C-alpha cells in the first residue's frame, strides 16, 4: 500500500513508497485513512532534525495528525464499521513507568514512550493502519470533514485541564485569556476559552488573510501586535508560538495570580537577552505559575472531541485552508502565506 515515508536524520528524504499492509498484531481495529494534517513537527522531521524509525526499519511513515474510517472492529469494542475515528499518537512505554501505567503516557517519566509518525512507530500517512481499541477515539459523524483537527485540539484540551487544576491551589476566578499565535493550536486554544465563557484575546502579527476573521467570528478579539506592547494583563495566557520573545511576553505580561501555559516548542541555538531577576521578582510577588505542556492522553482526546462536537463545524472547516492529494504531497510542504492548516487527502489516491 502507498505511504508517505522519510529516512530519519536524512534531510528531504520524503517520498511516496509502497509499504507492507498493517500487521494483525498491531491491533484488532483496521482503519482506512481519510486525512493527515501537517504541522511544524512534520516539517522538522522532513528537514532531518529528528524522528526515529521503528526497530528493524530504515524508514518511518510520516503523519501524526490523523483521521480515518473503521473497516474492521472487534465485538465489544464500542467501535463499528463506518465509524469516524482518530488514532492516539503517543503510546506508553513497555516497562511501563508509573505515569504510563496510570494512563498518563503524555507525562512519561523515562522517555521510552512511542509516537506514531515521530518516534519508533509508523505514522498515519498510509492507506490503512491498525490499532488496539484503547488507542482509537470515535468522533461524532458530523466531524468527518474536520476531525483531522482533533490531535492539535488535544494539546490545548490538556493545557486547559492543567490550568483549571492549578487554579484550584487558591481563589481563582479568571475572566480574561490571552492566546499568543493564531495558528491551528492557538485558534483551538481560543475556541476552548470562548466555550468556557472567557473574554479571549488572540495576539498575532498577521494583519491580513483568514486569521483575523476566524478570531472575530469565534467571538474573540484579534490583536496584530505583540502581547508585550499592550497594557492587557490577562488572568490566563496560552503561548502557542514557541518564539522566544513571545514566550517572554507570555511569562511577564499576566495579571496577579496569572497562569501561563507554554504549548509551543521552540527552536534552540539563539540567545535572548533576559533579566532573570526582574522576571523572578514579578512571578514570586504575584504568585504566578508558568508550566509547559506537550502531547495528550486518552482523557484529553475525549475532551477535545467533545469540544469540537460542540463547536461550529463550519468555523472549524475554515481552519483547513488547503487540502492536497497524497500524490501531490510536495505541494503540501510548500508554505503559503494564507495557510492555517494544510491537510493531505488520503481518500483519492489517483
């Protein structure tokens, strides 16, 4: 069957290849792929920055943001032929550590977890894949056009869960939220904030294209300026860019008792001037919390699925600005000025 593969560590080795059909031992659920979304992680893997092939393989099938339709499912699995599903990206380590054993593999303690399309597990950019029922999440059938957004939505579902848990440390009645970055993760973070009834402000430097309208139509406020240049002092900040200067703004611009979630992954190697003493003084005297968050477990997938089912599916579909056939995959990796989310279509392989 056809699959989009890379040779880990080899820049620009991306190719469409014939790979073996999924093995029965990979799981009782057989899924026909519908779509795979692309994100910065995929671009970095294609550039050779990281990525690890499964043991005994030279190549890695790409793709972690995914959507598929069930072709086979075992009895008693709560899955049926025709169901729209998403495969969970991270799987627990084989030991397992305490966190993985408790179902919190997103918080793995020893780093021996696996990740589809990233670390030692083939991804979903192939015609079919298999998984065990506990690694598959069923979606509302209305989300067939947009369900590929579930994986990025899980990142912010986890962030919001952690924010709410941290808020219980003391009196916490947030009203205002700042989201830095109006990419897919930032827009989905804003969606979940609006759904919670908060006043949401999204900060991004782009002044044209679809992003300002998407934010406005969500019922949030769009700012084409850095958070640090405004007088806004939000109760909650969700940082989704990974840009060092933006991270500093996110950490330092919150209000008293603010909680800041860092959800963007930074590139390394650039030095950023930083007055650590000033940053520390503000954080300590205002009881601020700053935490990092990455990946998601099944609970977050289910929370994200519920949030998407409650959202306007037409608004969600506007986040997908380009759909590219698998055979034209190289076009999908050419960044466009108005791209928000680019998706590979695996339904039509001709």
